[in-house]
C-alpha cells in the first residue's frame, strides 16, 4: 500500500540514544504495561539486555464505540480533498486511518503531521512520508510549529470556509490539538479511531509486578490502570517514563518519576531504564 505525499521536506530525523551494554539489566525485573498486542518490541529490547520482563497488559486497544463509522466517513472526505492536513498522534491512529483509507491515496496537496518518531515511522512503513514532525514528541510541540491556516479561497480546490484539518485521535485525549489549531485559523474535524480499555491481568502477573525492580510506562492510560490494579504502594520502586505527558500522569497518581527518557521512543525508554537501574 502506498500513499505518497508530495512536497515533503523528507524523512524526519530519528534521534539517537546511547545503547546500553549487553547484560546491563541482568538480574533485574522490569514491568511492561503496554497492551499485549503492542508490547513485543519493548519486551524484546529489555530482554536483550538481560532483564526479566513482567508483562502486565493493563490496557487493551479496541475500535471506537461507533465501530469506526466516523473514521470511515472522515477517510472518505480526506480522499475527496476536504483536508489540507491529516494529524496523527499515535501508531494506533495511523494504523486505523490507513485501514480506513483501504488502499486509496489522498490528494498530493494533503499533508500529514505526526507527533513522535514512532508515529512518523508508522506512517513511513506504510509509504507515507510525514510533512511535519515536531522535535518534541508531545501534542503541544505540534501545535507550536503548525502553520497558520490557508486563507479562504486562496488555495485551489479549497472551499469557502478556508483551511480544514483532520485530527485522528483516541477516545480520550488531552484538549490540546483542536483548540491549538483553531487558534491558528484551522477548522478541525475530529475522528475517534480507537479507545483504550482495561486489559485482562491475571493474579500471578500482578503479584510478580509488585515485587519487580522497575516499571516502564509508555502512556498516561497505562499509569492510571497500573495504579488502579496495584495501588500506589504496589508499584515498583523505580518508575521510568517515556516522556513529559506520561511523567505528569505518574506524578498525578502520587508517584515519583525516577527517570524520563531523553528521547521519547522505546529505545530511549529502555536506555532510561538501564540508567536508572545501573
């Protein structure tokens, strides 16, 4: 499947992080809280360093409550040229948007914006080169660098209402992208692509998690679900976060952040775990 985007300035730079030495996590146990279907990459990276990984799938990813109807309609509008930008902030959003396109390409004038290198990579492996990837992997950074809207009627094929953008999002998100883009003159359509629900965790996994050395958090929802399951006192003593939004959720839950990934990727998270446990 290929969805070329013309006018791109090229692939976004992929930040590098120090690679922890082999065996640097030998004898250490680390809890991974991602959804089971998405945990394999992080589990492998930690295992490669010798860690004993405790899988605690506190969340699961499901289709939107409407079964994807709103996203399908938005994809149809995007194919018809209704949007100057499509904004995605997660790999889940990318996967579901591309599925909704069903092999159809967007007009060459439609640009893609992605938050985070993981989201950008998810686009690129599907043949889409994002036009805008902020240096910091947070929605606030995207809003900051996002261009102002094209004045109404000044772009060929655009309607009289002016610039429109599509925000493909989770059911629950921080209220940042829509008001931020609206302040820059954009008319923003939102399409819920998926929702995060509680995962199924066995008693044995919960017990192993409580006695682990560290926990690696990749999202606010994993923080909230883990605390619901284990209690504040049951969370491992070393808490490592993938980025500032997740760190905020950790603190809001009454926990301390031991370390935060310098680069907000799985590689960066693993490097932070290794550093915190060294």
